[in-house]
RNA sequence: GCGGAAGUAGCUCAUUUGGUAGAGCGACAGCCUUCCAAGCUGUAGGUAGCGGGUUCGAGACCCGUCUUCCGCUCCA
C-alpha cells in the first residue's frame, strides 16, 4: 500500500510537471478538489471523449448524441428524486467525532425496538405450549408498549422529515436518548442539511429569481429530450441517446486527485428498450462496455465487475465496472437497468405523454432504460495511472514512459532532426508541415537525440520520426516506437501508413 | 466536519540547537554531438503558503488562517 501511495504521488506530480493537470486557481492557494486540465491533459481528455463517442454514436446506427444544457427546469430534479433523496440530515457526535445521518440514527433506534419485541416473542414461544403469536402480540404489555412507541416515533419522524424540520429531528434524538455507538455519549451537534446539488439563481434580480440547480447527472437531459429525439430522429426501439457533459455534486469529501471532484464530466448513454427485454440488454451493454475498455489494450486484470446487491430506488439491475486505481479497485463506470422509472416520473411531473408506439406489437408503452455511465475524469486517471511506467533499461539507465494507448496519446508523433545542422531541421520542418494537418505533432531540435526521445516518452508520444542525413538522400526517415524503442526506416511518403493509432 | 502529517525554485529535496536561501533534475540560449537521459558554457526562476507574535535577528519557535496528503463519516 505504501508503494501504491508513492506511485500515486508520482503520477500526480508527473501530471503537473508535464502539463496534464494543474490544481485549480493555484496562484490563489488553490481550490480543494478542483483541477484544471492543462495543455497535454486537454488532448488526452478530448481523445478519451472522442474514442467513446465514436464507439457509441458513430459505430452504433441506433444511437444518436445530444448536448443538453446544464441548466434545467427545477422540477426535473423533483421528478428524478434528487431533491428529496439527496438531502441528507447529518449530525456529529462531539466526543467520538463521528458523523451520522440523523435519519439513520432514528431508524436504528426503531429497529432496536422491533428487535426487542421479536425477542419477547421468541422467549414466549419457548415458554408456552400452544403458543398463539398473534394473541401474544396483541396482549403482552411489553410488546404493546414498544409497539406504541414505534408507532408514535415513526409518525413523528416521518412528519419531521417531510417538513425538513432539522431542529425537531435533533430534539427527537435527544428525547429518545440515542447515544453514539462509538463514544456512548449524547453530546450531539445540531442537525445540518447536506445538499448534493449546487443551487444558483436564474434571473438578474434577486427577488423573484428562481432557484435552479447545476445538474448532478447528465442523464436527465437525455430523458427530458427522449420524445423529441424519438420523433425527430425517426428512432425505433431499441435505440440510444448519448451525451458527454459536466455534472456537479457537492460531495462530502472530494478526494483522491481527479477521482472524486465536485465538478466532473460524464459520458452517458441511455438505451431505450421494450419492457421485459431490459435484462437482455443490460447483459448486452455490460459486454459491450467491457469490450470498449478491452480495445484500449489495458490489462484486463485491472478491471472487474461489481454487481450491486442494494439497488437504487429506480433500478432492477446494476453493476459497476471497477478499475484497479493506485488506491484500490474503485468504480469507473456504472451500468444500470433503470426500468421505466425516469420516464414515468417525467410523465407524471410534466403531464406529457412520454410513450413509444411500437409498430411491431401495436402497443404504446413507456420504454425501459439501460444506462451506461462512465466518468471522463476517472477514465483519464485510469489511463494515466496505468500508463505511468518507470523502466530500467538494459544498459542500466532509467526512463519514465507513459504507455498511453496511441489512439489516446496527446501527441501522436514527434518530428526530430538528428542534429541541428546540415539542413536536417529544414527537412524535418517539411515533414512536420505534412503531418500536422493530420494529427497532433511536436517538433523538437533541442538537445541530444536520446534526451529528446526520453522527453517524448515522458508525455506518451507513441512515435518519434527522426530525420538524418540519409533522409536528405533518399527521402526516408526512421520511426521509433515508444514502448519497444525499436526503429524502422520508411519512406516519408509512407509515414502515415506506418504508424498505428 | 474531526483527527494525524505536511507546505522552501517547474519537480525532488537540503539549510546541524533561530544569524539574513542552496543542490540535483528540469527549462531557456549557445557549444559539442550521425540514434536512446546524466559532455561543456551561460541565463532565468524563491518577499520559504499567507497573516500576526516572540526576538537585535525567524524558513526554523508560538498563534491564527489557507491549502494538500492519510484516516473516519457519505457516495445514484
């Protein structure tokens, strides 16, 4: 673990040193868990997005893309459940310094009372023959007392939660004499609301301005456009809508570099299917998505599926593709069978029909949805972390090389005159001008050739094209491959065919 | 939010108990070099996170603050 911590630090520091990722607002002391993508980082990030977009939208005839606004109608977040489901009341115990969800503390308390009653029943069962459980429950004074308490606390609790009465929730906790499981004390802080969503005001005048939210997921932008896309795109089920975009979540702790940020980017695809066929398509997309990762050539041992036991309120199947980050296996991508929850909710809240007419079955229905959702930043970290390699070469020298999949590499080639004289720079410039129309290229004539190779290794450039004296005679160059460091000589006219991206 | 550790040049770090900041790497300019870092010369770059205090004197000691890392709480 210590080694991995060390590795992670090296990756972060390499990312800064070579211009992949900078801490945000660094000259003003930075912002916690906010990062800027720098000159190389933005290339890698864009390439990841493009690789995904091509695999989803370009390759699949029945998937189209959209780019919906970050601002959306506030009711969307009521419909999606985000307003209610993600306002957790939190409370701290001052002695143990532990933080709890206030509602969970009360639920646990209720559970204890239930357990108590169960025990009474068990006890009585052993004691009496011809035991009538129903009668016992209706007459035993202990059980009745507990049950009454459960009922009254439950209803008060529900009432308080409904009204978001934080003060009331705290007094209920005090009244019930709930203690911290760790410290055993009743020394509680006030209950505070934790809001998942960032809110802001739309409208230039503060009075009468509407509170709106920065979207916590891009998915809703797809759902609310479902009917528009279906109709204008002449889409037939099954079909998908893809989107790449920023999302914002007020995480309690945003940590681990770009793994968990409050502002992040998602690549999501919602696939609309006939009800009853969702599990088939869930399996289909599980397979498709892992194949996408596979196609990048990253060691499969770094991936694993993690099926959810506890499903979210809207899902009937869910799995994560986890990646072996330097800090362990963590969620990289989620594949969820979201049922018809979202579209049904939007139908209810908007009052608009969000149904698909299926000409094959002659039925109209709300489609079921399979979602694939991957974090761009997490993918970036996966690629960067997996690429980072320190090698000791045969001659005992060391090199740091980013073995980024060539298709994702910020620069595809570097054009290098072997020496900075004899007309080699001019020749190299010609090649540079030729190639830069096609791909990201870097020209470098400074320092010894070996040093320049190492520089390109450090930023993950897969190919170095070197111009030497022979190039002047027969128009050939050498192409050096990053990972193997092997070179081959090819005619300038065949450079493009010789590099695999 | 709490606890622990840390913050000196782009990076990694030094500065022996407080005496006025240094190295390596890197970058840049040039020299040398016909294929894999560490040859030569030169240049730039730090009000030591920030603010305050103690002191004749603070990078070092004290307080505050900000930021980062590790752990805990939460995570569709």
